[in-house]
C-alpha cells in the first residue's frame, strides 16, 4: 500500500466483492484480512484459466454460438453490477475466468480493483482501464456505466472476428485509433458473420455513449434473444422514466408517438421490464411497484452509490397516479439508443403520422422557442423552419427536433489512477 488512495481502492474492492458475492457469474468472496505488510482476499478457486488464455490457445475465431455463450454470461453479471450502481471499468478477457477446464464451464468475472460507483449527475474522470478496451469518453475523462458496454463490444468483436477493432503498436496509438477510427466490418470474416451479430457489435461500439445499448437491452437483442436467460431489471428504466416524469407535455406526446411506431422486435425489452415491475390487477404500475422491484434486487451497494434514493425522489410524481403499459412504453424508451437502430428513419416517419393524428397542434414561434429552450435575437427565425406555413403546426423537422434532449449537467468525481 503506497498511500491512502491505494487503501481506499482495496476497501472499495472488498466491499463490492462482499456485497455482490453469490451471483452465478461473480467470483465468490469468502473473507479479507490483513497483517502489518499485506492485505489478503480469499476467493473461490477457478481452475479453468482466463478467457484470454483460451483465445490465445485457439487457432480459429469463435463461432457465433460460442461467442453468445460467453457474452450472455458477461451481460448477466454486468447488468446486476450496474443495477447496484457499480461500474467495473476494466472488462477484458484476462478478467474473465472459467470455473473448470471444460468447454462448457461457467465463467466468472474478477478484478474490481478499479471499479467505482455510479452517482446521478456526476461522472467519473480517471482514465482508468486497459487501452484496448477503453471507451472514447474515458479518454475524455467524463464517463459512466456505458464504458462497460463499450468493452463488451470490443470483446465481442474479437470473439467473432479474430482481431481487435482498434489496434496499434503502442498504447498511445491505440487511444488515437479509439478516438478517430471505426471498426472494420468489410474484411473477412465479417461478410460471413450474421447481420444480427454485426448489428449487436455496432450498437455497443458507438462512439456516442448514449447510443449504446444497456446490458439488459443487449440481452434482449435479437442476436442473443433465443439464448438469453430470464431478463433482469434494468437501471436504465428508472433513469429514463424519471426523466419522462419531468418532461413537458409536448415532448411526452412525441415520445408516445414513437412508442406506437416501435416494431415488435423493440418491444420485447419494454414488455420484459414492465413484467418485472409486477403490475397491479388493473395492469398498471405506481411508484410502489418501482420501489418493490428495486427492493427485490437490492444489495447494500445501492445505498453506497446513492442512485436509488436520488432516482426515487425524482419519481414522486407517480405517487398519486398510475401508469399503464402504453404510457410506460412512452416513458421508458431510450430515444438515444433507438437512434442507432437500423430502421430508425422508418420509425420516426411512422411516429410522425401518429403525432399528426393525436399530438400536433398550432404553435406560435415564441411558444416553440420556450419549448426548445432557445434564446437570443435569432431564435424566432430559427424555429420558423419547424412550423408549417399552411396550418401553423409542427412539421417533420420540428418533430425530429423535439426528440433531441439537452445534455445532463456533468460534475467530476473519481480517483487519480494511471491507465494500463
């Protein structure tokens, strides 16, 4: 221990391992103790070696079925970590181990030494992690839960393609590649990889972290859906619904139109999350349903990260009313994630037709400026492009503009740790 910071990191690691121990895909924690010189962490013995070892020993890339088996297990644990408010920060094949030497052995995730807690309204700012698996926003020193999804995207790309999506001979070169280049899906073997698998990887390796799928959304992706176990509760549902409850009626109407235009493929995730809230007899959910769903999945780490109390305070608007599935869909959809869907343009086009029927109305330029939070001498002329001359209602461009949302305020927190 070279300083108080190191001691803090080890205490955090022990706290995380102890609280999360028991999950099928987390290495089991038994005890921790110390003497004058060392700290000892006692964990279960897994003799199957790391995923990195197995990949190095292979002479061929993984089949899609082999890749699915690995990725589903990783996503299962990461979704649980995220729900507790824990960001792993260093997902890589060397931190994924097998319980035995068997081909079908379960995998376990290890090494929470640089993990940290997600806290609402704050971002982590340490460039911590391993260069090959480091998301662009880590290098920009402002990141959150989404970095783990990027790392899973990098791992999946390697499993399917046999090479890294961002590569250079030096760490600095890798970081430049992560920031400036895009993964290659044209060269072999990618032409023979299924469209579903390529879509899965692309939706994780988006440089815009808001466009990435959450771990639970990834489990419901059509590439994994036939293999995924029971779908877990998603932390993102709480974050997005809270935002919806504080959204102005016009934007709510826009979200409602989008939810009606979603293809069945995108509804699988929303239906699963609604069922996990255990709707009341009349098919509705209230604030109590959200609280109980959290309580069924809680560990002491939820209080440590403080995200749950913060979010639930923001959901107080549900205290005296109920939300049925149709409104839940409008409240829980992630517009940012949907923007990465291949059929997004068709979804918005169809949604605008619903909006024309149910939500569109006459707007003054001043009112639209207020709705879009646009100020300044050129504001009125700017919003003219969003209003039809024929009837004074929103046009399609204005509808699309209302799908955008301002970036949440960011503040920095974290530890000073050297990237590896």
